[in-house]
C-alpha cells in the first residue's frame, strides 16, 4: 500500500477493534501487499484490511468460520467479536485470532501433507459457491493479451506464458479427476507452524479444482505424503501454478517486493519444465 493508504488502513484496523471492546495501543504490520495485515496489541488480534469492494474478504471469513467449527486446520476468526467484515472509512476489516509460530517456519512434509489433506476433507463438507481455477487462468491470459498492463514482459516470455496457460488446463481437466473446493494457494507463506500443528491462512483464493492444484503450491516433498495423487496431473498443476504466479509478477500494478526479478527467474524455470 502507498503510505497514505497504509496509514488509513492502520487507523481503520485499530478503530474497528477498539469499537468492539478490544484494547489497542499498538499496531504492528505483518504483511503489506494487496491488503494490510497487522497485529493489534495488547489485545493480540490480527486484523486484515482491504477495500470494501473486495467482498471476497467476507466470503473468506464465513468459509473459515465454518471450517474452524468443523475442526479443520485453519487460523480461526477472533472469537471475542462477531465474525463479520467491519466497514470503516471505505475499508473492510476482518479480525482473526493470533497464533504464535514455532520453528521450523515451514512444517515437515508429512505434517504439511496431513494438514492439507484434513483441510481438503473439511472443504468437501462446506457448501459455498466458489470460482473454478480456470477463471484464474483466464485472468492471467487477459493480462498477457494487454501489453499496456504487462509492458515490461518481452515477446518470448509472453508467448511462453500464453502457450503454457492455454495448454495445461486441457491436460488437467482431461484427466477426469474429481473436483472440490480448494484453498487455492496453500504455499508455505499461507501456513502457520504452531504448537497446535500447521494452520492454513488466507483462504481468499479459494476455488474449485482437483486436489493436485493445491498440492502443487506446496514444497515438492509434501506430495510424497499426500495419498491418491495423479503424478501427471500434479506435474501439470505445478507448471500451471508457476505460470500463473509468474504472470502476476509482470502486472504493472504488482507490489510484491522483488517481484520483477522473481518473474525473470520463474520464466527460466518454466522454460526448463515445458
């Protein structure tokens, strides 16, 4: 976020929590990207702040509330306040329980796979509408087709990503794997290693697809402990998810620190995989 927007988001987080009876003297920024994530102290609550136009925040909160009640390994909403999106100053604020993290920061592969499988079990029991992963592919293709939105991407990279994104869904969908509700991006940055075991966060990317699409986001060794995977579908999903992440790095509005360098490195990796 820009400095002025970030200050407004911090104020919205603190004011929202305070209005609900939580004591806030300090806000510590945990993550600053498309939304701001802060730890509020001394109430020890995590607040996520985004534009109220980003209604997926309310969907995420409802999804995680249901999963938490069912015992799925997710970081739950803040239990001391209503589980809803709080609107303030044109921003949406959601409040979450804070969990202390433990070492190592990334769970062991077997624990990671077990937690992801349990999350998938929980997601199969949730009846909420969610977009298909193919919608994400179409968004990426639209970015690649508009040179004004991806001005720094050269022709060779554009052609590689476009060809990859068009071809791999046919391989994945043609395998006939069962589809279900997924986390969408259960990479290590969206997993907390806690005393309670691995807990997943940031389910705003929830979508529908085969479980291999989720497993592809995890470290390679996790797949060795996840039962029933199709190796060909998993490989296709690994290349596809890398192509998606690479495309986002070339968006002119991308704010990920070091994102452009990652875009170059990931293009080289895709070339070695296809």
